[in-house]
C-alpha cells in the first residue's frame, strides 16, 4: 500500500485508534496539495525565466558598453589626428575653437548575484543603461562637431 493513498490513511487511522478520514475531505486535501505543488513549480519556472531575462539584458548592456568604448577610442584617435586641421580651419575663418570635453571611460558594472532581493540586479541594469545613454549622447555631440 503506497503512502498517501486513502487506504493507507484509513489503515493508519485504524492503527492509531482515531477516526477514519472522510473520503471527500481526503480528495479535497490531496487536490489542494497537488495544486500547491503545481503553483510552486510555476513560480520556480517564472523566477528562472526572469533570471534568464535579467542575465540576457545584462549581457546586452555589457556588449553595448564595449561597443561604446571602442567607438570612443576611435573618436579620440580621429580627434587627435584631424582635430588640428579642424582647429586650423576655424582659426583661419575666425571662429573660436571649442574646448574639447573629456569623457571618463565607461566602467563595467557587474550584476550582483547576492540574495538581497532582485533590486541590486535592477539597479545595476539601470546604471548600465544610463551610462550607455550618456556615452551615446556625448559621442553624437562629438560626431556633430567633427562634421561642422
């Protein structure tokens, strides 16, 4: 006789000298247990899916940061080689040259994997996105200045 069956519960009640369980109540309790297990499985799947999405987003933001760093290096090299020519042309025309802004290199922010709720991961993703947005805006300004 398998543990958890109605017959098992009846035999157990008989051995303990207690009243046998009602069959309908037994079925309801078993159904509730099954539903609770299914809900727990769904919750675990959902949490796993969310963790994969966060990891995917973090990877994408890190890749974007890498691309922006490479672009910044290329812009800096271009500015170093062509900046003097541009400044020379501006001086000849009589326009004053603008001071070159220095952008600090992007820092790689790692996603924390601690158990301090999911807030640390989200904060890290938001920081990466803000860094990328700032860097892209600055690079766009630099490219516009080069073209003018």
